[in-house]
C-alpha cells in the first residue's frame, strides 16, 4: 500500500515553488469550509501532479486562471454564490462556449479565498504521474473528478461545475 507522505502542510506563501516535478495536495484549513463538502482526512481536497516546463510553479493553483485549472474550477463552482463570483465563457472556434473560467476580479477574489482557507503540501518526485494516480486511487479526494470512484460529494462538485457551464451559456 502506498503511504501518503505529503505531511507538511502550510499556507501557500510558506513555499518557494520551483520548476521541479512532483505531487502536491490541497487541504482545507481547520475552521474553514466549502458549501456542501466534507473534506477527506486532515482536510484533503485535491491531489495533483506538477510536471512540464513550469513544474510546481505552474500547477499549485493559488494565483491562476480557473479556465485551465480543475481544482480552481471546482472551488469556483462551489463558492460562486458565497463569494459573488462571476463566470466567464471562452468561445470555441465553432462559437460555442465549451469552457469557462472567471472574470479577472472574480479570479482575484478566489485567489484571496484560497490563500485564506487552504493549505498546500508538495513532494518533489520523478515518478509524479504514477504516484499521483496511486494517491488519488487510495484517498479519493473530493475535488479529483477523475481516476477514482465518484461519491455523492464528487457528484455534487460535478453538478456545481455543470451549473457554471450553464450560466455562461445563458441557460441558468
């Protein structure tokens, strides 16, 4: 059995992220909450891999664009009403809005919420992809919508994301 070694958790500002590859995890801080979501052990919400040219620097999601980061999209969908976030559609070349993110002011609001309510853990590893899949399979974090069995909470996150997609298409 794989051992979850991402034990050091701290606010994002505590880390100097590099281009190194590895695995990272997002945890809900004690005392923080997400509407309708019960996090996993120790507040675990998401496990991801940092790879490619930018490694950890490009994948830890605390200051980014929701359109290209799955955990940010899930957090935005769950917090849209509480934080007053405004979704924004990105048109596909065929004219349809096939993906969504947030307006720039809403991205900054989500950044602030994440910095105030989440903890980060990182582990540099050369086998990041394999290790990520093993950890997701074992822990089944609620914001991981692939590579693990989908619970009622996973479905709640997926439904919230569908609602956001409907909002940018004008059907909500």
